[in-house]
């Protein structure tokens, strides 16, 4: 067999696998629009042989994504779909509850507050409330991916992340966002140890000049850190000497958010 034959066979196998995934997704979409469907109807809609549809359904059933009705033998969505959807629902709950806590924190301090979660190597802001001072941080952060090593929320999420996540972050180049950004992996590792010791993280003009930020962890129902709550303000007003006292305020609000998410108070 030539190398070309091997390549063609591999490409064909990959293409077949992708087609099977696409058909499986189509089945889930069909069952989301109908109470239940039989194998014959599913094969007709897919345009495949009945045996092909049955194999796809058997695979989905093994993963609890579909289940067969005993009475009619038709298929419907299984509870595995509910389990997957639950992950999204949990994230939506964080967004809803986080917004209320951000509103309360900003009402107390009159500074911009944010809640961020970890997502694929970055801190992603999911909620924000903006202070009303004449000079305030008004930039819209919701939905923005921010660097873990240069932001207060990112440092909190990284400090309490699983060991493999921390190792990955420390093995990659650390972008220098400002002249104050920590770019040494060893220095960052030492810095994160201090974050864990004192329970808060700060970014003093490390991501943006003239802007300081302070963040604390938010724990979920199982006691793990699921988010970071922060405030951001001009550096002339939120000085480094004010960080410890402000951290106490943030921790109080973080406990409230954690309680909303099911954490023990």
C-alpha cells in the first residue's frame, strides 16, 4: 500500500467519523422538536439505512443521551442531555446572582465591580456594575477574555486552579501588558502563593496603566473556587495601601455570592 493510500484511508475514516457525529447531533435536534420518534422515521429524515440509524441511536443510548420508550419502542431525549444542560444552567445562575452582588458592591463602594470565571486559559468577565464617580472605570468588560497573570481576577482564578492548569500557565510566555506586568514564571508562582495566603489578589497597573484592581475568590457548593469578584478603579484613588481594607469588603460580598451558589456560610 502506498503512502497516498494510507493518507486517503485516514482521511476517509476521519470524514466518516465527522459525518457520524453530525448525524448524531441531527438526531438530538430531531428529538428536541418531537416528543418521540421511531427508528424508521429517524432513518428517513437522515436519509440513511435503518441499520445506520439504529447504530447511531444505540451509541447515544449508551451515553444516556436518548432512551427508548417501553410501550411504543420509540426514542426520546435521555437524562444525559439534562446533565449536560445543567452545566449551562449553573453558569447562567452564576451570571444572574453575580450581577446582583456586583450591583450591591458598587452601590457600597461606588467603584466598578466585576465577576469573572475561568475559561480555557483566560479570565472571562460575566457580570459588571459601573461606578458613578466623575472619574471612573467605565470600560465594558463583560464577555472579555483577560490574561490570568496580569489581572486581579485572573490571579485569583489561577491561584486556586488545579495543579495542571497552573503548570500550563507557567510554561507559556507571559505577555508584558505594561511595565508592571509579572513576566517571570518563578515570580508569578511566588506571587500566587501570597494570593493564597492572604485570600486576595491585586493588579497595580499591571494590565492597564493608571488602573488598579483587587479581587477575591468566590466558592461554590463543593467548596472550590468558581469565580472571582473584583473592583477596578483609577490608581490615584484606589492606592495599594487601601487594598487590605477593601479586600475585607470584597470578601463579605463574595461570601454572599457563594451562599447564593450553595456554598456553606
